[in-house]
C-alpha cells in the first residue's frame, strides 16, 4: 500500500501552507485526507499550491566590455545577498490576521455547529410538545371515561344497595314471622 503523508507535514514542508485551505481544496477535488495524503493527493496539492520554481535570470557577468577610444570600463555593482526592507517605503501600517481564510473557515465551522445545535434543540422541543399533546389527550380521554364509570358505579351501587336492603328487610320479616310461631323457651 502506498505510504501516506500527514497534512500537517506536507503543509510544513512546503512553506507553511494553510492546512485548512489545502484540505478543503483536496476534499473538493475528490481526494480523501482523513488518513493522510496519498502520493496522488500530494502530487495534486503540489501542482495547486507549489508552483514550479522559475529558473534564475542569466547573470550579467557573462557580458564582456572592451574599452577603447578612451573609455574606462566600470565594474557592475554586486547586489547579491542584499536585503531590502519594504517598510522603509511605507508611511502606514495595517492590522492583519495571518491566515484570514483559515479564521473564516473556523468561524463557518463554529457557526454551522451552533446552527445545528439550534435546529436540534427546536426539533427536540417540537417532539416534546407532540409527546405532551399525546399524553394530555390520553389522560383527558381516560379522565372522561373514569368520570362516566364513577357515575355508573354510583347508580349501580345505589340500585344494588336498595335491592339488598329490600331483600334483607323481607328476610328479616320472614324470620320474625317464623319466630312468632314458636313459644319462648322456659327458663329453668
């Protein structure tokens, strides 16, 4: 299996390229970066982010000047190794962010996470509302059934109690009638 290179190593080795930009470009062009960069992805990234070096201009040292007719040849000044600070030509300074695209990408990722969390919370709250409505409807229906059952129970127990009382009274009357037929037992 071809050896992969980490995105961090690739970016560092090629002039501290912004990892987010390289990763996004590779992913947008169909290269998987989750397990590092394959040799094909490295070649594509180099072509996109590492332009080929421009060969140096030929040195002026190959030019020969022959003095004649009272001319004196001057040696060309050497500019090699010279450092020029462009700040000396400016009258102002600017406040900058080193990698604004990376910062923007971080912001967008964070905003996406927040938006996702907001949407998830709304969905959870809507689900809770639906569950609560269902529970309330079930409880209300059962409460109505219970109220009807209580009225029916009250009516039935009233009828049963009245019938039981009527039968008990009739039984007591029959027992009293039977008792009246006999003589009381003599004490003694």
